[in-house]
C-alpha cells in the first residue's frame, strides 16, 4: 500500500506541474465527447493522460473520462484528474485532483487512502483509513464550533431554493469543486457541503468521503442516508458532507 | 509614481509572506474592537502593521482598521490589508490584499494604480489608469463570451432572493472576498460580481474598480449608477461589477 500512496502523490504532483505549464486559454477547449454525452475538455484530457502514464498497469483505474481500466490488479485508483473543471476552464482559482485507492470491486466504504490536491494553492488533503485526515501533513478535524457557521451550497441550475432559505441567515459559499469543498468540511473551514441534485459520481467524492469521515465528519445523500456508492460511473448521487449529524438534520 | 507602485508591490509581498508564516489557528482571534463596532481580527491587525511599516510617512494611508493617517503627502494609499477576512480566519483559501493609490482627497475615479494579490495562490492583479489591467503581468480583458455564464453573488444574510431567481439558470459562485471576486470579472473568469447590500467601503473596492474598468468592464451600485465613492470610510456601498453594461441591465 505504501507504494501506491507514493504513486498517488506523484500523480497529484505531476498533474499540478503539467496544468501550471499549460496556457489557461487552452483549458476550456473541447477535445472530444465523453461516454456520458458531456464534452471532454482539454484540461481533463491532459490531466488524465498524466495519471495513466504514472499508474500504468500497477493498479486498475476508474476515471471520469476514460471509464474503468482493468489491469487485473488488487487495487483500484478512483480518480477525478480535474475536479472543478469549469473553474479551471474559466480561470477561477479553485479546482483540484482527487485520487482514492481501494481494493477492486469495493465501495466508498472500502477506500483505504484518499488524496485531494488544490492545484492553484498546492494544499494537499489526505486521509488513511482509521488513521486520520491531514492537511499538508497536519492533522485536521471537522469543526464543532458553531458560533460563525459557513455552509457551502451548490447554487444555480440546482433548484435547491428550500435549502437556501433554511440557511439564509448564515454565511454561504459556492466554490464550484465538490471534492475540494468537502475537504473544507474536513478541515473545519465550513460546516456543510451540500449538492442536492443527483449528479455527482464516485470519482468526484471517493477520496473526499474518506477525508471527511477520518476528520470526524460524515457524508450523506440528500435524503439523509449515509452515502455508500460502488466503484462505478453508472451511479449518480446527491452529497451532503457535514461536520456532525445535527447539521445534516438541519438541512435535509 | 513608479516608486509608489514599487512600494505597493512590496506591501503586498510582505503581507503575503507574513500571513503565510502565521499559524492559521490564530487568524480569527479577536484582538480589539474597531471604530465601526466590528471586531478587529488578529490577521487584519498583523497585515495592517506590515503595510504601515513599509509605507511610513511616504504617503497618506486610508485603511479599514486604522482609518485615515494624514502624512501631508501628495498621494494616498487606500488599503484593505486582508479582504476576505472570514475566509482567512476559517481556512477557506480565497482572500487577498487590496491596495489603491490616488491623489489625496480624490474618489474611486481618481485611482491611478490598483493592486489585488490573492494570498493563497500568489496571483497578482494590477491596473494602471489608462494603461490596462494585468494578471501576473499578462494583459486581461473582461469576458464578452456568454456561452457559459458564471455570476458571483453574495448570498446568505443578504436577502437578494430576487437576484438569485434571475440568474438561477446560470452557474453561481459565492467566494467571499469582494476585491478578488471583482478581479475575476476583470480577468474574464466570471461575468458579474454583485453585492446588493450597502456594506462595502472604498478600501474594499478602490483597487478592483480600476482593475475592472481598465479590463473593459464597469462597476455600478445596485441601482445601476456608475460607482463613485470618495476616499472615506463613512460611505458604504452596494457593488455590481460586470463585464459589460447589458449584464448590469439584466441584474438590476
């Protein structure tokens, strides 16, 4: 496993270096149509290629654009090479690499290692199953401090007016990169991340789920059920990551 | 003026270095009560001290915590040492230094140089009156591309439900640092920044106003009037920064 963790860190570092070398003006160019009918952007393609080059046949790969690559290995890398693609394409400095590692044919419950790297700042969030969550090597905890609540909601095109009304007396953020927004729950920066529509895939949240849970938080779907999703691109979920259960009860 | 621009850059650089050296856990500590009844946080205090040390008596200073310091100089620095204080205090990686330079007793119209530095990423937005706007030294233009609109709205505690409804079919962001969000309009990343409540002060937007305008955009208040505010902390404004006039007409 240590070797795989090292490989995950190398992938994140290599994608960051590669993305920073590219001209931002090219990020948003459409280079192909993905299997799910949404266009593949140049930045997604470039980042995915970097990941595949490094991982090779040493693990199976489940990635947003390319789907599942079965290398007959014990472990699978569940990857979103660029989470927050629209931010990256527009030049909003909030997007990341997301990498989870788990035994093949597992679910979010079986992820043993998760890494989310904020590309514009270089911050690295990591978690090891049953061994805690870390930001740049320092242990982090989801916040239990509710004097100044901040909620991260996905707004616009979302129809979650009901939720918005509920939290309207608190501070709201909408940053545009699910994995990284979930990590803000893990580090205690915000109290909830809520995407009420069923559009996120396991590649988006596998790493961040472990990071939130190892930091003492929990991850649900919009119905308040603890989130558990197998390693497949066929399932789309709503996601509600919270610092503690009572925040979920407030929002669902 | 060249010497003052160099001084502004040094202030931004020194604040960035100082802030990065501090423990994030100390950022949010309240160290005093400001003149306006809102608490001064440790991070604001530290950043303001760095600015004052460098500027000394070479210019007048108008700053959020300390007010106006009249050094009988020709030029005034209009400074927000940390814009997005709550983000900084919580650990949301989106906050900045904002510095404008203009002749004393002027208004936002008379700003000759503006600088906004994103502290977590190091990105520097600058504008020189009648000479354009720049991101890390590269010329920037407000976006005229409307195929994929993104609006930055201040949500929560704001009551701007009406605006939210209007743009609900587009992508919405709420990042939490006015000066930096306005710069996203200038760089073409987003199409509007809207703070409909009258709470922002000239220290928040003096630099970003020039940056948006030099990038070809415009800055209004929530009534659709072109924004013009004197160098005083006594005036609080709504702010609507847009890539072009028709976006303002859509939102007001």
